[in-house]
C-alpha cells in the first residue's frame, strides 16, 4: 500500500502509537503534520524526515489543561491551510 500524495495529521506524536503512525505513514510516502511537545516533536520530525517524508511540526502539550486552546487552533488552522494550497 502506498500513501503517496496523502497528508496525515498526527496528534500524540511524542511517542508510542502516534510516533509509529507518523513514521510508518512517512515510509509509505505521506506528508505528515506532527503535534507534540517541543522536544518530542523534533525527535519525531527527525524520524519522519529519515523515512523520506516532508514534515510540519506543531508544538503543543495536549495533556496540559492550561495549553491555550485558541493558540493551538490557530496553529492547526494555519498548517491545514498551507497543506490544502
């Protein structure tokens, strides 16, 4: 199966299943947007790039209730607009 030309938005990309999904999608040709805290997002982005795919990073800790929802929504909206152009 190939995911060439597809785009994935992966939240929880810091570790485990989220990171695995992003890397596997990249191996199969998908472009990825990963959402995770800064350190983990960069590590996952490096793994996605190593798999040969283009990656966009949104840094956010979705587990923290004090994360600014409107700021996160703005970042997601911007990335989604860029991907759809």
